[in-house]
C-alpha cells in the first residue's frame, strides 16, 4: 500500500491569541463558516481566560483554537484552519497542541462537538483517539434549520501513553 502524501506547511508557530489578532481571526472564521462567531465572542473567550491560540505562518494567521477548562476536563470550543492550508496537517498540529496543553494543566478528559457533515474533522478526531459519546440534537445553526452535533471524548492519560509508545517505536 502506498504511503499517504506528505504536505509541507512550512514554519508555523502556535502562540497566544491577543485582541490585536481578532480582526484576522474573525476573517478566517467568516471565510470558513456560514454562521461565524463574531469579534465579540472571540474577545470574550480571551477575557474569560480560555486557552486561545493562533497558528501563525509568515506573520499571517492561518488558524486558531479555543479551549475551556475546568473541573479536570477540557472542552474544545472552536478550531479552524484557513481554507488554503487545509489538508496540510495544520488541524492535526493545533489539536495536538491543545491535547498537550490540556494534559499539562492536569485535565483527565477532553470533549468536543463536531458537525456530522464535517467529515474531515470527524476523521481527524477519531485518528487522534477521540470516541463518540453522544449526540446533541439541533446543536448547530445550519442553512435551512439546525444540525446535530456529535459529542466526542478523549481520555488524556490514554492519549499520553499512546503518544509515548509512538515515540519509543
């Protein structure tokens, strides 16, 4: 079986999102979703102390992630990668950074919701070890109505152990 093609995303950094980033972050969001978050929602996430990260390449924001934490659990609220860098492992990178951060801060579990229609995201989350644990009916606004959300969960200790086994191999 042939190996999957490798993509080169180039030098990319993961850094804290600041209020100076919000116009660019909101533009990536608006380009990606029919019902995007607005600048005020992103600003409130920063002010609330959520883990808000941007993916930066050549001084351009190519993606971002928002994660809340509490009571030993992390919850991924929003992950988005700019259309021109999708399929180049940027989504995987940002998710791995979130998993590392959640684990480093002592969380046991991480949860997220995903649209069933977002097949690339569903496949990524499953490849990272997430399992579907429920459905939230009518969770997302959608053209012509509402769309369900698949609720996924990952045991962060199991993920850490799996990651360690891969490094040893």
